[in-house]
């Protein structure tokens, strides 16, 4: 029966993680779908490129909450449900995977930074706090959210091993860190090429061809010139009459 409870917890955590708040918040606030501009990533950083700080903050908090809530609840009721540390650890991973591959949004999810932070806070508040501080320091210095996420993800497993004697949690954190780094592979290439967007930069406007209006005017003029001889001949016949 304990195994049934464990699998049920994994499934429910995955479903909770599959709720894409970036898309939902943007739609409710009348903003564009974050999957259609900027990095096309349904996450708080890309929502910020829409120009709405409120939408970005709401997305950040809700994405973190969907990682924190299932993990914290399972940890709180672990004794009553007979859950071991391994189940608690991988309920957090299930919520994280739900964000990356959401069943409600055709498995096209975000990169999982906020959700992973929520999971870490549920595991151990100090672990989550230290990792978030690491992210903030790197982001404040370099102004790249992706770089801050990569460095925080790289250090999170070491923080876990240094400060906490929970091998299952350390394994879960390592799995999330590796997946988070993998999800940032395009950002890594952009960082190397110097093309990565900084925090707060708005999504670029769609490029317009400056010659398009001119070409349209030329086309109208050409059509007018082609029709002009016919008009002149009809005018001459009417004068003859």
C-alpha cells in the first residue's frame, strides 16, 4: 500500500508541476503568449520581457509554489503515509519534471529554475535560501539570468552534501541540476557567442522591411500606368462624340 501512495504522490506532483503559470498569468493579464516571443520560454524571465513586472513576479512566485507545495506536503505527512526520504526527494523531482514537460501544454515547458527553488526550499529552507542567494549575487553582478541559474544549479548539489546528511535529497538535487543545465544549452551557446539577453531587456519587435511601403507604392504606380492608356483612349472617343 505504501508503494501505491508513493506512485500516487509522484503522479499528483507531476500534474501540479504541469500547470504553466507563465502562460496562464500572461493570458489573464492580456499579455502575449511567452512561448511566442523572446526566448519562447514559459518562465518568469521571459514574461518580464513583455514589460510587465507584476506578471513576471506572479509567474515566479506561482512556479516556485508548485514545486514547494507537493514536496512540503509529502514531507509533512511522511510519517502518517509511511514515506521514506527517497519518496520525499523524488516527489520534488516529479514536480520539477512536470514544469519541464507539462502534460497540459503539449509537453512544452520552461527551464525549471523557480520550480527547482521551491523544491529546495521545501527540502531544507536553508538549502533553498543559500541557493537563491547564490543566484541573486551572480545575477546582480553579470545581469544574466541564465548564467545565474547555471551557477546556482552547479553549486546546489554541493550545498546539499556539505550541510545536510540526506543522500536521497542530494541525489534528487543532482538530477534536477543536471536537467536544468541541459535545458539551458541554448543559453550556454548564446553566452559564449555574446548574444544572450540581459535581465529586463524587452522582447525585440518583429523586424519590418523598410522597403516594403516603397515597393507597395511602386506597384500601385505601375498598375496605374498600365491602366492609363485604356483610360486615355476612352476619353478621346468620348470627346469625338
